[in-house]
C-alpha cells in the first residue's frame, strides 16, 4: 500500500509468503530470493530486542548487526524491514519521504519506541509523520497477567485494559499503539485491523506457538 502524503510504500506479509526473518540472507539464498520477490531491494533490518533504540539507515545494506526495534531513513534507496508474529508492525512516513519501520510489542511501547522513531525521523527532516498499523494480536486473544497489565496501564493509560473472549484480563495492543502514536504526535492513517491469533492467514506465537515471522517492509517508490 501507499500511505500518507509522500512517496512511501508499505507491505505486510502473511502466512502465504512464508517465514521471512529474522535471519541474514546473503546473495542468492532461498530467503533472500523470497524477500527480493516481495520488494526487490536490499532489505535493512536489525536484531529486535523489545527496546526503544532506533537505527538510522544511511544507505541500502545497513545496518550490520545493530540491535534495535525501529529503523528510520531518508535515503531514497532504503528498504526497511521488521519481523513480527503477534507484535505490532508500524510503518511510518512523512511527505518528505523520510520513512520508518517499528517492531512494537508491549515492552517496546512502554519503553517509548514509537516516540523515539518519530523523533529520529524529525531529526532527518520529517515534518508531519503518519503511521499505518499492520496485523498484530488483538485484545480478545491477548491474555495478560494482572501485574503486567497494571504496569501497562500505569504507563499507557486505562484504555489499554481489556478482556479476552473468555473474560480474562487482556492488553489491547492496537490501542497501546494508538496511544503511543498520539503521544508522539503521529497520525494513524491506516489500520489493517487483523488479529494474528484469530486469522488463519497469519502466524501467531501466542495462539499456535508458531516461530515463523512475517515482515513489514517500508520503502520509497
Ligand atoms: Zn484475535
């Protein structure tokens, strides 16, 4: 999809595209060929650690071995990827063509990964920052321990508290994303509105113990 006012594209994969990461994919490997078939660029990605660190990608092929949960870039040839199963994949774009990709689980959101990514984009010249949210686990499937849920509510506000379909305490991850975007003055302009646990077309660690990862790829046309 193309989103926002600028030249930025975003694509989320599902089960049909198979396991896309997170692994090094060198020249000609089966994984690299499948990545290239989706978006024919050199993908940039980092080792995701559920933190708030951001990597600024200065060109295709970077970064080597960075640990971060968000990538941003103003380079026209850059192609940013994050890998998720139930966590939230967030694409970011500005009219200037500054782009970002964020892997946002509840720990990363509490650490402020969305704000860090938006700041890093503004440092690169982004004026208005817009977001699109991909498939992630939704509240009806995301049972949470009461202690962790209290911590999330302390940090992100009462609207992230929910219940599962069976009436258990649950975290509303899409709402936690919306709150975080609002805090960072980023407008959510698109939401795939798909629950990875409910959807047979997506991988879910929580629902099915699946280890495969889907990709969010963000690039400039
Ligand atoms: Zn669900």
